[in-house]
């Protein structure tokens, strides 16, 4: 029996499809009433992540509504430090909260029950592959070590990640140990997701844009290359998307230095730069999520610009970051319709 065509996988490997395939970061989320209903039933955000019944259902919701070409596992990047023994909770209006890790605690991170802790996530991936349409690409994911570390050190999100930047300057050897520990476990996590049915994996470095050039090289590029190398050793043909949000000019050598297959671009990347990056392989992005909130001409103009400048090469249409909760559903449908029409 012939394997189903999964156009997202084909594009990630260098093919061009027009109209391009489309999915959205955070496509399973609070803008959907059915998500909000299930989130209330689950009790807490982590219960939603760790209960395969709930996680499979919320992952499938946007596929049923919009028929996206890819489905991304519903989980959170911080399940990795949680599985290493750190505490984690989510508070409405404040987001993730952790007890800040002290320098002496880095050596005590405990991965002995790592896969046992994440077993519900692996079950979710396995069940999703069976539940999704055969042509829909299943994307697994994790957070990049730098971004994970920013939360572990500050204990919460900050506007410029000053606590983690300061820590990296004060305790560089310890910080490197922390990032390597996170990188090695993240690679194992991705490998397990692939074993359970993920076609593609994406690594989110949401806070890479706050670092100077030397720090970006040491704390973003090197740990990312470490993960990619370990995943490639097991699965050389599985595409890996790297998303170093805010990297700006440092996007230039990121693909070559880390070994990722494709680049996820945030909305601040000029389309001329995106077209240049596309010469080396697939790009993904990069509509400003606020254009999607606004709708109308702002949305039409944004979609048309991306299709015009990037549509003749390997492109996966996406937002430049996650969809926001206040986004009207008709605007999402309008975006999908415009992309699918190639206009």
C-alpha cells in the first residue's frame, strides 16, 4: 500500500507546493470555544497536557474546523524541566510559575523518571497518529534549552530574561551544564515522539532574540546543534524545524550551524531576508498574529505579501508566533481560504 502524501513533510525536504501548506502555532488554543470548554472540564492546564483523552481532543479540534495540513501535539515546553523534578504550575493571568533553580541544584536535576513522567505525552502522540487524516503531518516539539532555562532561573516569564542572562555571565560553566542537561533530555523526548508517530519535530527558542551575538552562539546555537545531532543519529530523515524567535540578522547562519532542516521565521523578519534564507531550504511563517486579529485589508495584504515573495520556493505558511486568544474565528477561516486560493 502506497504511503500517504504529507505535503508539509515534502516541503520541509525541499519541494515547492503552491498554494503552500498551512498550519498555525498554538492552533489548538483559547480562541476556540470548544477548547475553552474542555480546558474548564480538565481542571488545570497541566491536566489538559497530561491527560491523553483531553490532549488528543484539543489537538484535533483545529483540524476538524480548518483542515490544516499539519497538526502539532498539544503540550507545553515546560514539561521537560517538570520531568526533571522541578515544580511547575500555571496561574491564570500569570502563565507558568516555577521555583527558581539555585546554582547548587543544577547537579541535582533528576532524569531517572523522565520517560515515566512523560508517558502520557507519548501516548497522546501515538493516539494522534491513528486519529488524524492520513495526509495530515503530525508535528512533535520541545523548547530549546536557552528558552527552557530562562523559566527555570527566573521562575516565570520576564520581558527581557535578565535573570537568565545575568546567571549565564556569573556562572557560565554551571549554565552550560544546565543547558546540556536540558538538551540531552530534550533530544530523548523528541526521539520518543518520533518513535510514537511524529513525522516532523519543531524546537521553539522563543527567547533567542534577547541575547548578544556571542551569547546567541553559545547558548542558542550550540545546545540546538547538540539536540539536532542526537535526533539525526537516530532518525536522519525526519525534518527538524528550528524557531529562534527574534534572531534577526543571526538567522543567517542558524540553519548551517545547528543543522535544522527548516527555519521558522517570526513576523519581524523582512520578506527579502526570508527569500534569501529560503535559497538554502524551507522556511515557515511569518504572518504577524495581529494582522489575523485585525482581519480585513491588513490580513489580506499580509497573506498576499508572503505568498508573492515566498510562494515560488519551499514555504510552509504559518504565523510569526502563536495565534492570540482574542482572534476571531472567521479571520482564521479567511486566512486559510486566501492561502488555499493562492491569492
